[in-house]
C-alpha cells in the first residue's frame, strides 16, 4: 500500500487539532484591554502549541516523503502518534487556564514526551516496512537532536514541580531545536 | 467512478470525529491531582473510542484499497456508516460523564452495533458494485471475528443493565479482536 | 485548472459541517431515559440535516465528476454554496431546541432554499466554464425534481408559520426525492 | 518536494477555520424574531470573515497552482499564514459580541494585517524556492491592490478607535478589492 491515504488522514487530524486550539481562545468577556490581557497566557501557550503541531506536521511530511510502502504496523504507529498529539489541545487549555501551577505544565511535558516517543516508534515501524530502502534506514539512527529533546521533555516533567516556567522554557528550546527539519530526511 | 473522493471525504469525517472527542475532554477546574482524576473516566472512554474509530479507519482503508469501482449505493452505504460513527463522540461524552450508569453504556453498545452493521452493509454494497472482482467477493464471506463482535455488541446492550462494566469489558475485547486488520483484505 | 483542490476543500468543509452537528448533540444531564428523550427532537433534526448534507455531498461529487475545468467564477459559486451549507448546523441546533416554534423552521427552510439556489448557480457556472462539454450542458436543463424541491422549500418558509411540522414534512419529502442522485449526471 | 500535501493540509485547516466560525453562531435563546436579531451582528461579521477566508483560499489556490517546488522555508511560511488565519474565528466572535467597541475592531485589523503580511512572505518564499520560474517571479511584484489593502488594514488599526464602523467599512472594501483573484496568477 502507498502512503496517500495515511498522509491525507494525518493531515486531516493535524488540521483539526491545530484549529480546535484556536477555538478554545474564548471570547474576552468585555471589550477593554484588561479583558484581552486575561486571554494573554492562553494566547502564548496557543502560539507554543501551534508551533509544536506545526513541527510535527513538517517532520511527518518529511518522514513520509521518504517512505514508499506502509504496513498495518505503520498505520497503528501513526494512529498512536495522532492519539498523543490529540491530547495537546487538552493540556494547552489547562496550562492556559492555570499557567502558574505545576501539574498542568508537567502534564504538558508528559504529552510532549509521549508524542516524541510515538514519532520514534513510527520511524522504526517505517524502517521495518521498507527494509531495503536507504533513506528509511537513515531515519532511525538517533541523532543528538532527538536525544536532547527527549532529555528536555523528560526532565521537564520533574522540573515543572520546581517551577512551571522552567518547563515552559524547555518547551521553547525544543521548538527552536526542531524548527529546522531533520537534515537526514531532507538530504 | 473511482474511490478517491469517497476516501478523502471519509478521512475528513473520521479525522473530525476523532479530534472532536479530544475537544470534549474539558479543562480540569483547578490545577491539583483531584481535579485531574475527575477527568479520568472520560479520558479512559476517550482512549477506547479513539481505538474504536482508529480500527474503523484502518479497516475502511483496507476495504477501499481492495475496491476499484463505486456506485451510488456504495456512496450511501458509506454515508450510513459515517452517520453511526458520528454518534460515537455523543455516547463517549455521556459514558464519560455517567460511567457507573447502565443507559449510557447500553447506548454506546447500540451505536457500536449500528456501526458494525453499517460496515457489513458497505462491504456488501462494494461487492455488488464490483461483481467480477475476486478481492471484493472475499470481503463479504462473514468470518468468525465479525460474528463474534456482533454477538458481543448485541449482548452488551442487555448486559449493560446488569452492570455497565461488563459492557465496557466487551468493548475492550472487540477492540483487541480487531486490532489486527482483516486477513482477507491484507492478503 | 483541474477540479482536484476544489473537491478536497469542499470535502473538508462538508466533513466538518456534518460532524459539528453531532458535536451539538449535548450530553444528556443525567443517565435516565427521561434525560435521553429530551435530546430526541435534536437527534431527529440531526438525522434530517445529516441526510441533507449527505445529499449535497453525493450530488456535488456527481457534478464535479462530470466537470473538467474550473474558473474563478466556479470557485466563488462553490464558496457561496458552502456558505449556505455552513448555516445548516446553526438552524439545526435552533430547530432542535425549539421544534414546536415557527421561526426556526422557517429559517431552516430559508437556508435550505439558499443552498438549493447556490447549487443551481454552481451548476450554471460550471456550464459556462466548460462550454463545449456535453455532460455539463446537460447539467443546467432544469428537471422536475429541481423545480419540485424549490417549490417545496419556498412554500415551507410560509407554511412554517401555519405549523412547523408541515415544513418538517416538506424537508423529509425533498430528502427522499434527492436520495437517488441526478440521472443526468450518473448516466 | 511537490505541493500536494501542503495544499491538502492548508485546505484542511482553512476548511476547519471557516466552519468553526459557523459553530460560534450560538443558538438563539428563544424562538422569536427578537432573539434572532440578537445574533444579527455576529451573523454579519460571520459573512465578512467567511468572505475573508474564502478570498485567502482562492488566492492560495492560485498561488500554489503556479508553484512547482516547495522548500522547508515555504512550509514554515505557509504555517505562519495559517497561524494568522486561525485567529480569525477568535476576533470574529469578539467583534460579533462587542461590535460597537473599538478594541475588538482594532484586533480584527491587526489579525487581517498579519495575514496579509504572511501571504506576502509566503509569496516571496515560493519565489526563492523556484528561482528560474517565470510565473513565480511575477508573484512578488507588488501591485497597487496589495499596497492598497495593506494601507487600509494598517490605518484601520488606528481608525477603529475613532469608530469601529470605519474599520468595518475598510474590511468590506478590501474584500471587494480581492474578490477578483490576482490577474498575474490567473493569466
């Protein structure tokens, strides 16, 4: 089977996730600056989560562009990744509402961590489905970038209880790290 | 007519259904563990329903991959399947809110049952539209797996009134049964 | 320009419209039959509106399957049709909440009427963009079915003030009329 | 890389944005004309925003139709455009709720301005990715129409504090200006 429908379904899910978050930016209760500034923390987390989903879309695009064949395992690994990403609007809304608390930040880190692991799983499922393909065998070789982001996300789960703002800073660092797509897939 | 647009429309509907449920995971009212644990039943039903829709997507993918031509009848059968699946977020939210009650669990079983029957209807409509096609004629031959899941879903409607947890257990068993896609279509 | 992206955008909008309505089926407030029966009028209107959007999807599919070229005019006519269809969830929710009142039923008839006219406009825009195409010239020749549904929808606007249930009956009749797709396009 | 998946993802996001706004047209609280007229300002802003997103879809369609290759830069520029457009439902709902206030109108102008600039950025990213392509080099040459709309949007941010209705009038003028797609891309 080709990658066509897997890509279009993933595009659909990612498109809905990214716009559902915008829908959670609830209308300010009045028309003054004070009411708007109440929405500011949520707006900032929205920017972060939009970048987060955007990064996954770009890398998912690159990963599947380098893929020729998919198996049932690839389909399930892809659904597993989409499951974790579908929890992003939930943690985004929670962090937006309680940005100075530790638990929402830690949960955001858990979901980010789960998404990262699911992406690795998808990469390895694709490698198994395309054993002779050179490009896909390059996919799995873990780079420093992948290890750095796993380390940052995992430590954020704990660090969020020291201060949620340390966790937020880690999320921003990982986002900047991944802004440039993976060289192995682009090359 | 080819299957292209039928697949892309179905992908769109399934993508929205699967992410709309994530949207119903309402933000916990405070930032402590107690508030999060209040969302736990809904989170568990969400996992089940995500797997449920995921299984339909995978099998729909396999079914239409084995299909060459579609008729007006196939289009309507497909819309009928999407109708039943579109009720999943409704019963998911209800079960999540009232997980110890019997009626929501029974309604979930009814919707699951309706979806299963609609999938059989779609399979048979596809067989009629592709009469000479070997792959599609293999589709209809009911297997033990299909009969087992119909039996489990139908009995769940009644068993939910004994205890909703027996119904939930049945749903999990059917999900595990269908985790591996239909061998007739993959082969 | 080909029809590819116009179809995929329309599929996306129709997929979201059809599932957004399911999202408005709010969770019953308790777990007994009484609470569920309170949702019954909305559930029935949902079935009607799902069929309504489904009919437009099927006929839109047939119409664009018979089309080769699109112009800027076709794009705008298509957006105009999607605009009217996007109001269906609004009138569906209103009728579901106030099913015994006249105004919501009349507004539903107005939106249904607007959608029907927009579909005719799209058909004629497509005919103008494909002047030499035989199939598309067959599109515009108004049939009795199109005139009957226009008559039924237009009269429903007024009849709703006599009794909303007469309007609902008209909607069901039109839905049955259009259940079988247009013979001119299928042939 | 080709433009296929970029187009389908953008279609998905734009489809969700355009229908999410329809979802914010909350059901009138009763069934009389008075309750409906309360929804009128929101309905009018909805028409404006639907046209706004529709114009971007049409021009995005034209722009990418004239594009052969995409780079990582084009993908990010496209996501940046989608980010600004995803804020349209937020400002639409706010203007609909507080249509006589200045701040919501000014914020609408800011989002419209951000979208316009992001579209220019996307055009220039596409030109850089297709250096030898004649069509794409025509894209960047700023026309009077683009400058006029930038001027109108930028001045609207300030003028909204004089009267929000001047800002609304500017939005309508820009919408009419862009109704006909860019001649450079169609030709």
